[in-house]
C-alpha cells in the first residue's frame, strides 16, 4: 500500500494540483484503488463514508483525460444527492484546474440552461444526479459517444432512493467499451446484481466496511424521547462542541430542533429535501465557515455533507442499521483527526441500538450528564468529555453563538 501520493506516478500537473490541495498521504481506499484505476481496471470499491473515495476515482480520471480530446463528455459521475454531486464537482474543478479539464454539475433545484451549455460541449467531466441527467437526456442534446469512464458513487444509497430504473436507462446510452467504477458502503444483493450487469472483470477493494473510524470516541446517552432536545442543548452549553452535525429521522424534526437550539443560544440551521438548493448551499457554507456551528440533517441529505473538522456527530434518533450508524459517524474524525459521536437512545430504541452494537462488534460506552433530568429512572454514568479530552466546561464555545 502506498504511503505517499508520490508513489502513484501522477503526471506533473496533477502532482501540483494534489500539492495545492494539501494531499500528501493517501487514505486506505485511495492507496488500494488508485493504482487499479490508473491501470484501467473496472472496480468495486467498498468503503465507509469519509474515507476519501472522491479522490480515489477523480485523480485517475483526470490523469486519463489529460491530453485527450477536449469539449466532449468523457467521464460521467453519478451521485445520489445534489449536495454530494456539487462537492464532487468542486473537487473535480479544483484538481482539474491545473490540467485545463472542465467539470459541470447536473443537479436539480437550479436552472437547466448553464447545465445544458456544459453538456453541449463545455465540460469533459459531468457530475450528475440520475433524475436531472435524465431530464437533459430527454431533450436530445446529451452525447455520450466519447465517454471513457463512468462512476457510480454511493451506489447503495442510489438504489435506496429508487434510482435503479434511471441508472439502467443511462447505462443503455453509454458506450459498451468503457471503464466503470462502483463505490458503495454496503454490498446488498441489489448492488451485486447491478455490478454484475455493468462491470467487466472488476477488481474489488474493501476498506473499513463494518467498523467505525478508530479516531471516534463513542458515547451513548439514555434519555426519554421528550428530553432529547433538552439534553442536546445542555451538552452544547457544557461541552466544547465547535462543529456539530445532528441526525434526525424526519424533516419537520430537523427544522424544529434547529429553532430550539438557536433559542438556547447557539446558531443552528437545518438541511433536508424540502429546502431549496440555494438554502442548502447557504447552510453548508455557514457550517463550513463556523458561523453556524450546528447543522441538523436528515440521513438522505447528510450523505452529501462533506465538511472537514466536524468535532461531534449527534445521533438524535438512533439510526436504523449498523451501516447507517457508520455512515453518520464517518462525518467526523476524517483524515486521521479525532472526533466524538453521541447517540441518544430512548427506551423504545434500545433494541435498535443492540442490533447496531452486534453489527459493529462493540458495546458502546454509556454516559450521563451530571444533574440532568433524563426523564428516566436509574442511576448515573460517567460524564462526557470534550473533543480534546478535557473535562466538561461551564459554557460552550463562543464561536457561532447567537448574537
């Protein structure tokens, strides 16, 4: 496995792009996948969220496209959500700048005309959600004849969201001779069947499929459902939590919880499918800059949140599966950093949590906040610590406090 990006034998301009973005040591998925993709192999990449999959396919794609015909669609990346597509496109543009290779995002919620211009001949790389790409394809101006590489990112989530028919229609229009890369955090039967249909003699790379990131401190708080909001705001005031991603199951809960957090003295926003594209982008930018340190998200939308330095992930609602638990936690402790995941479990969710612990092979540590009424009978456990390992603080960080 490569210890440095120097070992990938990238062309000089791509090396310069990598250096500008601060990439020095590859993640495990990058170290295993990049040499295979550079060699032209089809690939199945199994890795948890936040393991560096985008660079694992984007670097080899850019190296392949450099020096070839310009102004035609030569690489297609399909993504389940608008947010994830925009972030893949952002990385493609940043890396491709040095090489003169252009990228366009094709997603819903924004005007189609700029996307049409890119599809008609302005971009070599197209990053798209399946539904919006199908909208353009129906208009007849999408030409896939020059496509050399196709990527399905977060393939399991795309199938969960019902995109399989669109994916099949898109692949019917693609050249038969191509390189195909499929990345998925899990490999249920539906994904295996899809892989068999679209890949040729693929190599398989598997990284951290069923284990949370080792840099994450996991804590479980037993609390009644009615007291979860109060517990979260109490933690924000007592523990240093500079950048917090909170997961809820329902869109209306995301909005209500964000408003409650803001009323408690911390700036918070929400992100879910009912918010406009402009609202989502603004929320993510505020979160990235630290001006809004708490973002409340539903699972589907959170797949597209790619933000460095998330200090805490809070499972306000227990996720449905061990896979979802790993996906959520993968938003913190990225690229060797440390992070914390707090999971709030009500009595009705104890069974779900037990299933998750069985899946990940770990019994999660039970914690409690001193002098906090959980709404449950029972004793107290150890108090949580901040990200740096220090003791609880009397107040949260001033960063992002409501003014």
